[in-house]
C-alpha cells in the first residue's frame, strides 16, 4: 500500500525531479499517483457503452499520467492532482478517438448539428436557441433533444485539445482558455491575441448553466449525476446541456480556425 506523501516531502520530491529527471524519482511518482488513473477512468467509464472496457481506459490513462509527470511545473502554483486529472482524461479521450469507437451514423448526426449551430450563430451573431437549431434541421424541439442524447458520447472534450497552432511554441488549448476565463490559473494569461480573445468570448457567451456544467465536469471532476443534484435537474438534462455547450464551442472555434489558417 502506497503511503501518501506529506506536502513538504512532495514539494521537495518534485523540485528534485525537475532538477535531475532521476528515473527512480519518476517511478516513485508514478506509483504514488497511479490511483488517480483508475479514479479518472472510472469517471469516464460511466458515460461509455458496455463495449468499452474499463481496463482499456486505465491503460490509456497511464499515458496521461506519465505525460503529466514529465511536464508538471510545481512553480506555477497548480496542484499536481488537478493538473494530472486533466492530462489523464485527455489521454483517455484521445485514445478513444484514435480507435474511432463511435458509430459512423452518430458521428454524422453530430457533424450535422454542429454545422447547423455554426451557420446559424455566424448569421445571427449570438448563441442560438434549441428552437432555432431544430427548425433549421427540420426537427421538432423534442426530436432535437433526443438527437442531443444520441450524440452525447461524441462530445467528450479533451482540455488538452489544441484549437489553434502556428508551431509547437505557439499553441492555444481550450483548457488554458477556460482557466483564464474562470480565473482558475492566472499564469496562463499571457499576451493577448485575437485568437485567445475569441476563444475566451466564446466561453463567456455560453448560458450560465452550460458554463457551470463545463467547469464542474472538467475541473471539479463531478459526474453528470452529481452535477444534476447541484443544479436541480436530471442527469439526462445535464447530458443534453453538456452536449449543447461542447457543440457551441466546437462550431465557434472551428470558424475561428478557418478564418485564421
């Protein structure tokens, strides 16, 4: 059984690893934080169909833990567990995307809705309503809601996703943008660029409840059921709102990238 490190000991261990990159220290850190991988994999598994194996999710998450250990900077004032959870979740989602486990018909429906949202919002200059999107797709609002539930499995978001990149030294991830918007990590706020401004505005424009869901799910690491209890809505409604929020962000940021590439 791994004995938790005292905070002082943990800080010293990180400083030593940053200085030496000692393999023995790295192995100790991997052992110390291994339970995080199972914890995150368990959270992700709740939203997965039965054909996705828990052990596979754990395996995918291990890559995220190793990446987090190698890239973590203790001088930025962010707790490693907070940083690692994002990296582990991101690695799991990236691997799920790579094996393309979502049925083609569901993925096509998600693209149709995302394109409809993007087209409408570009024309209207604001966040669209369910009624407007449903009408543009030739659906009733009830049908639109059912379709949101069907495609919810395609809207998992990795906060490590790079939404804009000129080169390796000039990349902007949605995680950094959301942190800046919610004032969770002032260190990520660097020189202002048009791209960052638009991304931050896109996040701010989300309806308050949808923005809360993004923060509670990706940063507080709550399940959809737990978020539902906090917001006083059903788990299925949280799933719908989460899907809508991600589709809005994706459509807006896709337009941004197309405009600057």
